[in-house]
C-alpha cells in the first residue's frame, strides 16, 4: 500500500479535520482538490499593487505562487483587475466586474474595496469631522457596504465563490474615520450567504503598531503597501483560500475506519508528511498483510 506523501512544510495549512493516518482517507482528500482554479482579484489600487518605490506589485503575485506550491496538481489561473482611484460606490466599479465575466468564468472572486472612499474623505475634510457625513465623498459606511454587496452578488449569481477582504488600516488616525471603518469591517465579517467568505485583513496588516523599520518595510505611503507588504497580504489571502479549499475537499467519513472521529485533532491522527525511514517498505508490507486479514495495525510512532 502506498502512502500519500505531503511535504511537512504544508502541514499547518491542512485542517485537522482532514488529516489522518489512513492512506485511503488522505488520498480521498487530495483527490478532492480542484483540477483547475480560476481566480479574479478585484478592487482598486490595493488590488492593482500601487506603490511609488517600484513598479506595480499586486498581492496576486504571491497568492499565485503559494497556490501553485500547495496545489501542484491544480491548474491555477489568476486575473488581476484593480483600478487605482476607483471607488466601490461608483457605478463603474460594479460594471467593471460584469465586464470581466464576458471573457471567462471565475471559480473565486476576491474583492478588496472601500479604502479609496475613506482615504478620499480624509483628503477632502483635511482631518476634520465630516458634516452630514461626507465620508467617501458623501458616502456613509452603510452606503459602502451596500455597494460591496451589489458587487458580491454579481459574482455569486454566476455562480462564483466570493472572498471579501476588510479595509486595512492606514496612516490617518481619526476617531470618526476609525469608527466608520470598524463599522464597515464588522458588517463585512458578519455577512452570511452561501458561497460567501470574508477575511479580516485589518489586524493582519497593521500600521500604527509597527516599528519604524517594519513600517518602512511593509508600507509605501501610509495607504499603499511596498512589494513586501503586498506579498504579506498575498500570504494571508493564500492561507485563507487554502484552508477553505482543503475544508471543501474533506472526504466523507461515512466509510472511514471504525473508531475514527472527525473531531480528532492533529495530535491524534495525522497525514504522512515526509518519507519514512529505511524500514518503510517492510512496515508497509506488514501493514498490507494485516489489511488483507481484515484489520489495520497502527504503529505507535504514528500516534506520538
């Protein structure tokens, strides 16, 4: 019997609910991986990869590299559709997504928008509290959220799956701005709909809590990221997508060995992550004999 070999470096990316010592169960999990994955990264300048220290460097570069590494049997195709200066609340934002579907279908659409609304408001109010809420040129956080919902719906009805990203922090630290952004991000994270997922990148891409050295490394102008910052964002998005993909590929445990529980943790059952020692062939031959007799011997070191 041949075990499925999974690189140990990928161990943390596989949910414990699908890790098991059983070769058949692990193989079923890998067999459930998509043969192809077409992803659209959609948004504004943060999706475009705007930075002033170098050429554009979208987070999709790192996202694609990670997905190809973790899903070597999956054909990964990523389209980056970000327009600097565009705003979710403008009609052209949603129309641009509709136009993107004229050429192809996407399995996933990753949406990052709303940053421009807040940054524009900061520039227009010159750091003064808005009168009658001119947040984002007169847009309330509720307006931004409703516009985002319209964009998500365009993708969901295709149907595509949506991964919505929250609005990250920026250099400006103003009470009303922080409150409005928090309201919007909370609404994004609380939204519940079939095939809709949300990733809170606000705590993952901090600004004010960073050291001066880290700010210089990850942030370009206090609003956009450096190439290293975009790569960091790409890593966070990749982590979440990989988690979801593996979770969806989780095999049914209806035919799992007796006594197996999907609630078992990674410490109790595990996938084979590396090549075994020299006694691998002998152990597997013995294991195969036992299987033919109707039972399986689990080696103690597999459980340690």
